[in-house]
């Protein structure tokens, strides 16, 4: 019960009206879930009720063109819905989730803490107008805009539904299964999938997502043993078993799940690819880690997370794709709490069993792949920014890892 009580959910939904699946006109947004005042809102309703809170922001698109967006802080609407927060909330602002779902099924999870970082200059806006004109049909009636990010949540357009209550209920139903799975987790999970109507639907959705994010086949194939081994090493080496971890370029969440399973960490799985975020959301539910693993679409070099946020930042096989590796590492440092540690790199952890290590190396040889070069200059580049506690750890198989600590007295 305690977990369920903590895991209070609220949802936003768009009512769909008339026409075929593709000709649907979305005219209002519904808030439901764990709120005292559920209701739906049209753009006109929002404009009238929140006239004093309307904001205009300027964003630069990928084509470098500027446009202005008009909206209100998402948190204003949630406050009007009167969230059912706990009576004696310990960190309620991290445990109350708002789930925003676009009508293509893409979900974004927010904690109240993220939405209220700075109430006056709220980071996440619910937008209905661009350059003084209503949004394009495919974005109506509302879309999100998150400040200070290059892409982040822009993908959540014409916001549709999540049934928060159902999700909470699902968690409740799963509890006995969780107890039963200790012996054979996979079998129990797939049995549960068969008996749960919602999961049957998810199977089709998951298949379509895998088609679009093929890396899933690697993370669930040859790389599968790497994640539990890396998670174990992280816990052994750094002892961060509570608080917040962030995996940068975490793809479908394999490392995030492994970490969440052996610790009490809440793990944010950040990836630039919306396909990865979507798969991670589906898998999170299947691993019964709803609320413990949170998938966020974001760029590692411009993170949609506040300063001093995470106890642990991890990243595997992603840095080499970042447009500016040093910038990404600085972002990791920015979001680390004082006393926090980051472990980011390429290859395998030292805890990986020899057999898998050999398989990975044979496979790389077959494919003519070489390990990415070690970024030897990185500590020097970072020291210019006052980041001093950085060292590179090299493995015998060509793996390399950047270990970075934020001093406990850092500001
Ligand atoms: C090879 S996969 C590795 C995934 C996972 N970390 C693992 O160890 O299996 C690289 C991932 O990094 C993500 N990625 C690439 N550039 C990124 C960026 N700038 N910010 C965040 N993620 C990024 C990709 O979308 C992809 O999911």
C-alpha cells in the first residue's frame, strides 16, 4: 500500500471527437487521475481562466528560425485540478507523477518538483499558439514546451490521455506477481502479460516500436548480460543505492532497469531518440518499475534536468555519439549533486563474466569494429571549467570509463 500511496498519479487527456482515426479533431484536454477536480479544458477555457498567467516564449527551431509560443505553465492547470497530494508528504514533489500522453501513445513523466522548479518562470509550458496563430492541426489543442532544452519534450503534441488510476491499480495488481517471480522472473512476467488485456495490446505496440528502434535487439541480445554486471559494479564501487541516478543515452532502459532492481534509486533514462523513450516506457511497466524508472527524451549535451539533481550519472556507449563529448560531460557534472559521482564510457564493466566478454570481442572482430579512442584530453578540457576530480579508467579489452566526482563542498 505504501508504494501505491506514494505513487499518486494524475493524468491529462484529450477528448477525441468525431471522424475517422486520422480526421479526429482534438478540441479539449482532460485532466483526470488523482485530482479532486477532474475536468476538460478547451483553449478558450484556459485563456479565460488563466489570463493573468499567459506567457510568450521564443524558441529557435532546428532550421534556426525563431518563433514565439504562447501558453501557461502546465503546473497552473494542475493546481486548478487540485492534486490529491499526501497528507504527510515526504518529498511529495518527487513522488507525485504527472503523466502527459500524446495521442500517438508517447508518454512523458514529470514530477511535481520538475514542474515547479521556478514557479514564476515555470520550465514547462502548455502551449496553444505559435507566432500568434493556433497550432497546426496535428499539434492541437495543446503541446508542451520545456525551456532551456533543444528538443526535450517538444515531441509531446496534441496531448492525449493517460489513465493514472488504472496505472496505480495495475501496480497494486502486480504486487503478488512480484512476490512470485523471484524464482523465474521472465516466465512470470510473460504469464502476466498473457493474462493482462492491456499487455496484449502493448505487445503490438512494443513490436512496432522495436521495428523503429532496432538497438533493442542488441540490448536484449548480445549486450543483455552487460547491464546487470555494470549495475552491480556501480553499486559496489560507489555505494549510491538511494536517491536519483541518470543514465545518459540509456536507450530502451536496460541499464536503468538493472540498477533500479538492485537498489532503491529512481533512475531517469535520458535518450535523444523518441523511439528509445517510448520503448523504455512500455518496458518500465513490464519490469514493474513504474515510477522507479522514468524515460525522458533529451540531449545529453543540453539536459532537461536541474543543477545538483543526481547522486549518480551513468552512460555507456553513448558519449561517442554526442556532438560535443566535453559539453555532455559538463552537463553531467552540472546535474550531479555535491558528493555525486559519474561513470561514463564505452565497453564492458570489469564485473562482466569472461565468456560474455569473449563473445563481445569475437563479435566486434567479425564486424571489423574497433573500440572508440580514449578521450585522453578530457580531464584537461574539463579542468578549465573547474572540474578537477576526473580520471579515465582503461579496461584490458579496450573499454574506457570516465569517472568524475563532484566535491561535497561544491557550489
Ligand atoms: C549504442 S546506444 C547505447 C545504449 C545504451 N546506453 C547501452 O549501453 O546499451 C547509444 C544511445 O545513445 C543515444 N544518444 C546518441 N546521442 C545522444 C545525445 N546527444 N543525447 C542523448 N542520447 C544520445 C542514442 O539514441 C542511443 O540510444
